[in-house]
């Protein structure tokens, strides 16, 4: 064993303190004697306790494996209090796994802290720390359930522990999307730490399951149920499988009539939520005994479809495009064909507009098997439409024949309505010299004609402004905003049933704007 002698200092009368380096990062070893007797060694950690994130009310476990001759005594402390209350803290040794365990049976927010583990024998001691993070059950605002994360001391730039939990359960292809939702655009520097956490989690899982595979994060299906699933083989078929939401155990049934249910198909375990509502939003976790095997975050944004997807016809080998417009910006939505989610790739191109309101699915190189029903799912709201593929059958002796493969048509009810604003003009704050983007969403049947005005002068033919109108989302872009752009901007919409207008006063210097509406029917 190679020692690293940093310094020698007196620890007690007649006792020395030699600082040694552990093979495990983060462990501090102090040796009490200058020369160790043959066959004796100072304590060290074979495996240190890892930072842990637990929901309020759930069990927390900090585990360590130690070495040393004679066998060290293991004790625990925390920075902000004591751990000697037997109802709040329990210590034990698992002889089968050789783990020293600090168990907190029902975690409270005030137990979020940095914990210290000490391994001591007559020749020295080893110390290591681990942070316990607690997700406190709370509400973001009235009517919208959420979670509040309570953590121990954080350093600047420390990652939200909830993000680590989601990444551990997620496949690599979802890393970028999940990190983006937490405001992280470059996650490559996190991979080393993530791989370490994944290994630790895999070691925990190996005690109760032989394999965990094909983890699927929660998503709403076309039939309206929210599902998440994984494949696993239990070491003991009688092991308890528990479902938690925001740290509280959730009872579930084995049939689809239950609010929460578990369906088992071979090695696949499919959890579902019937008729999901906003109050079902939360952080869900699946545990086998004490080992976590899946974590997923169910978000239910308040969103509606301003423009739903519409039926599409395409000739074989051509592309088909479905497009929808949302009332609230979302980074992504779920696109499905029948009951299967679609992913961006060679067959499907999924894009989102810069303002996150317009979502597009392109079905490339249409074949006969592509015909059928397609779904756009945003939150717990969905829109469906059909794709009809026209196949060209060629006869050498005659002209091409077009065959139609149709899915059953759905009856539609169309009601004419005067124009109105679903979303008014919103100021996009931009310093002088930068871009300034304004947008609003409109509806009406027939589709209204849209005209932009600046100080009552029409802008529709002015090439200095970039104006678009896609599925009712009307946008105006000023590439380099300046003092000359101060003034009133107005959108007027009209069809044969009436007119409506919305105006906004822009102050480039950053003063407040005011928005006004008028309707004439």
C-alpha cells in the first residue's frame, strides 16, 4: 500500500496524526502511529456512501463498506444536528452485503444535510461525507401540483438532484431532452459523474433484480392513459414492488379499471394512470424492496390546441406533413401512430418552431403501411388525423392508375365564427440593436385576414419586417430594433362575420407596454 504523508501533527498527548491518501476519492484517513504493526492497517472505505435524493416521507439509506485490521467501528454524524434519536435514525450492519447502513425510516425536509461517516480502530480513522437531498411535497401554485426540492448545502453550479434521478433511469437518447428541461444545454461534462451514479444504482438493483432494461419514461397514450414501463427479472418473484408519487406510496391494482395499475407481460412491467388530470402531475418512482428501478417526472402543462392536426393525403414516395399550434410554448410534444410513439429519425422528422408553439411531424417517403391514424399529444390533450396514401399502379399498356387507400372518415362539424384573439400580442424585450419578436394567436371561421400596422401604417408589404402567419400564429420580427421602432403596433383581423384588433406600444428603452383589444361584430 502506497502512503502519502502530508504532515505529522500531535492529535493527543503521546499520539501522532499522519494524513494518508485513500484509493477512494473524498476519503480522509488519519493514522495514529508512525509505524503500523505487521498485519494491521488503518481504516478505509471500500465503498463510500453516495449522495442520495429521497422524497419526503420515504425511507433514506446511506450505505458504506469499510476495511481495516482490526475491523473498524463505524459511526455517523450530521452537520446540523444529532443522529442519536432511535425513532429518526437507525444504524445496522448487513453481514450478507458487508454494508454499514444509516437508515432514516421517514425522511423529513429538515433532515436534508451533509452526513459524515467515521470508520475508527486503534490505529487510525477514516472520514467521508455524503449529502442527503429531500424532495418536499408541495404546490407550485393553487391548482397545479408540483414538488419542492429541499437539499443539503449546495455549491455554486451544483446540479438539481432530481435531474440525476431522471438521468439514471433514462436511456442515452433522452439525456439531451431531459437536461434541456432543466436549463442545461451541454451535458457532456456530467457523463463521468452520471456513469458513477449509474454503477452505484446498478449495484443496489443487483441485490433484488437480475436485470433492468427498456425503461420508458411516462407519456400519455392515444387512449388517454399515461404509461411508464420497464423490463426486469426479479431475483425473488415474491419481492415487493412499490409505486411512489412525490414520496408517498401509491396503491395500485392489476386491472385497467383502477386509477393506478400494473400490468405484467413476461418480463415487462407497465404502470398506467387512468384518465390523468392536472392533480396527477408529480415525481413517480418504482422500487423493488429498497432499490429504486425507475424514476419519471409527469408534467401536465396547461395547454390547448389552437390549431389541430388535419387529415393528409400523399402520393406514395412523397412526404406527408402534420402540423399543430399550441396555446402555450412547449419544448416538445408526443407524436404517435396508433399506440406507438414516433421518434425523430430517418422515417420521421419532428420539428418545433422558435417560439415553441408550432409543432410539425413529417412522414418521409410514404408507403402503404404508413396510412392510418396519427396523434399529437400535448400534456393530457390530444389531436388526431388520418393519413391517406395514394398508390400509383403502373400498367405498361395504359396510363398510370391511382389507387386510394382510405381509413374510415370521421364526421366533422364546422361552425362559422367571427375572428378573435386566443393569445394577445406579447412584448419580447430586446436591447437596442437586437432582434424584437412579437406574436399573437387568432381564430375564426372562415380564417381571418391578418394585417399588421405601425402607427396606423400597414406593414404587410414592408420588407423591413419579417411577417408570418402559420396556422393562426401571427408573428412579426424586427431584426435590429432601434429608437425609430418606438410606437404602437397593431394587428387587425377580419372575416365576413366581423373584425377584431389588438395593439401594443413598444418602448425600446425598456419602459412598460400597454395592450388594448377591440372587437367589432
